């Protein structure tokens, strides 16, 4: 590592000398060596794959209304807002955006007295529900926060509405307090406590290496995951 850093430092000095020799005037020295060997960017991992995949599924489905719950604003929400309006719900506040496609609503999705029913035909909740009830984001401590939130989301969906949801998956259920939960891939199939039925229409996942696997069998294709990301598409019956 020291040899490589020395190599890059010498390269920096050589380029700096050449720049000045060609008449360039340097006002500040701001030495960055790590980018000499870096790739063009990151095209793997939980957020890259889930954000791009689910945004493309929403564009294809073209719902009348789409509501997002707690997903990353500068990732997934921005993807969707680039081609349509999106209502964003979060327990935290969000400064008003100059982009008219983003409509923000501050709300606690774990509230057991949640009354909004059949208000949308499309909902997303990406890499968020694993935090519900752990207090990390100012929410109340709730051991079953993820289940309460999940059932409130189902209430919001109209018949045949789509739910896109993702979270960390592994070999067993774990709670890494107060960061997040990790769920067994099939655990979500037991969360529905409402009178409405939902059907798993599609299962995709990101493996431990950050690689995306499309249209897989939840019962047999992800048994060896330690810390991946399950991406689920449900439909309300």
C-alpha cells in the first residue's frame, strides 16, 4: 500500500510539474491520489439495484398515483420524480423541494389508529421498514413496528394495487439495534394481519457481493445469503 501511494504521489508531482510547465497557474494544492486507480463509479449494491429496478417497474406499470414511504430521497425518489409525480411519506421532516414532482407528507406509519384506506394503486418502501420501531430516526420504540407499518401500507393500497418493498435479508431474523433489522427472506410472508390478501408477484434480490438476481424463487434461490437485499413486488387482491 505504501509503495502504491508513493507511486501515485510521484505521478502527482510529475503531472503538477507538467501543468505548470505548460503555463498553468495553480492557486491551491489539493492532492487527491485515490482516483488514479478508481473505477468510473459504483454499479452494484443494495441501493443501486433496488432504486433502479423498482423505478423501472413503476414506469412500466404507470399507476394513477404512487406513494413512497421512507425510501432514499437522493436515490429512488429522485429516479421516480424524474418522470412522474411521487408522494413521499416519512416520519422525519423534509425541506421543501424546488422539484414539483415531489410532494411530501410527514406521518408515522406505525400508528395503530392509521385510517387511510384504498388511497393509491402503487406504494414503495425501499430499505426503510427494517428501521421501524428502533428509534433511530426519532420514531417510538415498537418491537413490532415493521409489522404495524406493513399492515398500514396494505390498508392504503386499492384492489390490484402494487407494493414494492425491500429490506436486508439473511439466514435468520436478526436485530442490529439500533441500526436495522435483518429478515429471513420468507419472514415477510407472515406479516399480513389485515383482512386483505396480498400475493407475491415477483421476488428479486441482491446477494452478498452486491450482484442483482432477477425473478427468483423465494423458497429456494436465496438460502445462502448472509446480508443481502430482498426486493418484493406484491399485489393486493
